[in-house]
């Protein structure tokens, strides 16, 4: 049985500002925006799942519903045999925007999720271990505003992983990073996935990231979003898109699906 099972998932929003007589507003309550309809998906335990799709197609909405932060209009998400009705402390979400608390240092931010470790020495050891893992040793007592964007992202990933979550959700975790930092953090996430074996679900608009990282990729189209590609990637790691003909063909295919027919 799958770890995460999504059945008949449907989400619509009602845009109440829509004018009464406008098309699409038959009842006068507002225009219904169908984000997605009847989505069925299943992810295995320990998988890195990457979700791609055009901007505004509903990726973040889908991730928030899977994580229990938002509710579906209909359909269910079942994780480990239990229907999701709200966020779980065993599952951690790395948001698209910076999620560090600005009035707390890196150390305090990482400590946040570890309050259940009552033994202080053990707690401190765990905090240090994850700060080292994301290469922020020496910056423990810096506040987020004193760090670069990449360092903030690393701190956030360290904090998320320190909780030792059963599932890690990430919404565009590399957006806004410079190219090299992006590649380095990507490498760290891949290593964490390889060594810690966590189930990870990541939304991204970087096609190459999905091809390099994913055990499974899902591509959505828009309005209302449908799954236009659902594929298990069994290419060996470390992956190199240019050197693996299967991966480069898949890359072309995904670019085409997302409306780009020529990629240099
Ligand atoms: P993505 O992450 O793929 O860019 P989102 O999930 O953020 O897309 O949004 C999907 C669609 O749902 C968009 O059309 C957006 O305008 C709409 N939407 C998202 N959140 C709300 C909301 N709270 N109220 C109304 N519409 C929303
Ligand atoms: Mg989004």
C-alpha cells in the first residue's frame, strides 16, 4: 500500500468579487475557480516526489492540502492509512517564502522543533548536528537578517530535518537562490534523501531539479489542473541529464508539455 494516497481530490475557490451577471456566476454567489478536479495519485514510502506545472495551476494548493493546511472541496488524502484532517507534527513543511522566525537566531530557530527532547545535552547535540549538516557552523548566533538568502534557506532545511520528520514537504525550496547555492542546496537535499530515506514531496518549477532529484515526477497542466505525466524515474544516481539519453529525452518531453518546444 502507498504511503500517501490521494483520491478524487478536487479543489475550487469561489471568487466573490466576481460580478453577479458575469458568465460563470450562475448562482450569483461568485465565480467558481476550479483549481483541480478528481486527482488520483499514490506515492510510496521513502520516495522523493517532484510536482511540476505552470504557474498558478494549483501546485501549492495541492501540497497544502496533502500536508493538512488547507481542505479539499472533495476527495481524500490518506497517509499511512489515516485520512488527513490537519497538519501533523511528524510532517514538516518548508514554505515558498522564508519561514524562519526573524527574532530568533539560527540556533533558536532550529531548537524550535526540538522542544520535546527534554535532555538538554542531547538537544544541544542534535541542534549542532543539523546546523553542521547544512554548513552553518559559526553562524549559530546570527539572526536571519544577518544571513544571505541561501544561508537562510539552509537554516530552514536544517530546522525541518532536525525534527526528524516522517515526511518533508517543500514548496519551491530553491526559488530566489543564486545558481551555485541552488545547486549546493539541491545536493544537500539529495544527500539527505539518500541517507535519511525520508519521504519528500517537492513542488518546483525547475524541470532539471525534478529530473535530477525525483523518484517520481508528476506534471500538471492548468485550469482545472490535470495530471499530464506521472512517471517513476528509475535512472541511476548521481544523475546527469546530458549524459543519460533517457533523461534528456524526458527533459525535452516535459519542456514540450509545459509549452516550451525549443530548449537550447
Ligand atoms: P501554483 O502553486 O501552481 O502557482 P496555487 O496553488 O498557488 O498555484 O494557485 C492555484 C490557483 O488557485 C490560482 O488560480 C490561484 O489564483 C487560486 N488560489 C489560490 N489560493 C486562493 C485563495 N485563497 N482564494 C482564491 N483563489 C486562490
Ligand atoms: Mg506555488
